């Protein structure tokens, strides 16, 4: 199976970058599909339905993949059962060949909040860090970018993207089964970088932001969505143990701290365009999620706190630029 699109040099990737990305992605893909038990099972699902084709559109925030070939009810039933095996489906809403996937997150809410505030994506070269199943990449594709590259190391999410990409055959979006640090030093520069739900998972946020800055073209734009603490003080929460049952949350800062981090790492014109409290309309447990969700993460007696006693999740969207 092809991992990279043909002729990536048309998007400004050097041959050195292409060779490097091809090598490490192919090695990772081979490991997933040949030696990892879960990866082998999930990839077999993609192969099983490789004959199906469709087209992509979105209606009211829902990604619709319509089939261009006849699918009888028995095949649709099998496909639904197999798609369920690819869970957890985090980002949605999705409809694949008339199969409703009620994902954990209404990702369309976040997209609607940020889209009016960002520069046009038309003709842009875009990087989506932690791209999950590609929900946002498909939405980006509606804005006519030149290309969108995602990086997603988690096997289930990567395979979810692959099967949707296989059905739709959109040629200018693709995801690498890699961590961000695997590609942080390529020479390719991106006009727009999305980093949503990632910053608080980084042990060194300053180093992370600096690497992002290095990968941006002049006059490029960073769309940063992250957990914050409310207030104007200059401090960050460093959770002891878990935060909302997540074991890998290292820093939850106030906005002044984030603005300082961005300035320190070379970004300019940073501004917050949205602050939202996560609620049960936006994040919930569904039959397509085999893990706990928001209601399990909050104190049942006081929804303003997590089960650990920390402030409940508040998320901000911050937009920053790289000086030309």
C-alpha cells in the first residue's frame, strides 16, 4: 500500500526529505502491519474493503463518505461491525456509506469556532500535528489547500484515516504513522500548522513550540488549541499524577504563560480567539468509544472539578504568526 503521494516535490519537499520520510514511514508501516497484532487486524479490515470507492462532502459539520458502488445490507452490516473494531472513534461526526459513526467528540464545534479567525487555507501547505482520524484534514480539504500532511502515531487513529482515505482517494491529504519529533527536522516549510490537543502532553512545551516555529514558512500561521487555566496570573498547573484521568498531562498554563511561551519561541501577533468549557454536548461516551469519557473524568458531586480535584477542562484557541 502506498504511504506517500506521488511527486511530493510538487509541494516543495526536497528529495532528501522525501527519501527520509519514505524510509521511516515505510519501516513503521511494515512493523504495524506485519508484526503488531492489533495493526495486522486493523489493516486486514482496510484490505477487505479495498474494492469500495466513494466521495467526500460535509453537511452541517458531518463528514459524509458516499458510496459510488452498490452495497447491499449484508455488506453494510459487516462493514459496520468491522468499523466498530477500529474504535475508539474520537473525532466526528462521520457517516460512512450510510453508517452513522457517533464519535466521542463533536469536532465540528471546534472547527466552527476557529475557522472564521484563521487565514485562508486556499493554496496553503498545511501540517496537522496529532491528526487523529483525519476529521480536521478532511475539513481543511474543503478550503482548497495545496496539500495537508498529518502525523499520527496511534495505530487505531492512523488506520481510521487510511480506510477513509482509501474510500475517498483524495490525493492531496495524507498521514504519516509517526510522532512529530520524527519529522521535526525536515527542511520542508508549512504555511499553516495545526496543533490541537497536543501541547499539554509535551514535557518541554518551549522546545516543542520552537520546533514548530522552525517548520513554518515566513508569515506562516499556527493554530494552537490547548487546555488552559483561567485567570491573568502567570502560572501553570503541573498535575500530580493524572489530570482528568490522563496520565501524560505535564503543564496546563494560564493564557499569559502561553503568550510568553509563544513570544519566547519566536512567534508574533499571538491572540486568543476562543475560550470554551468542555461539556457533554461536545464530548460524550457513545457506542463507538470503548473507553471512559468526560462524565467519568469529572467529580460527580462538583462538575467544576476533575475527579482529582483540579479545575475542569477549559480549552482555548490561540493563533500566532511567524514573522516574514
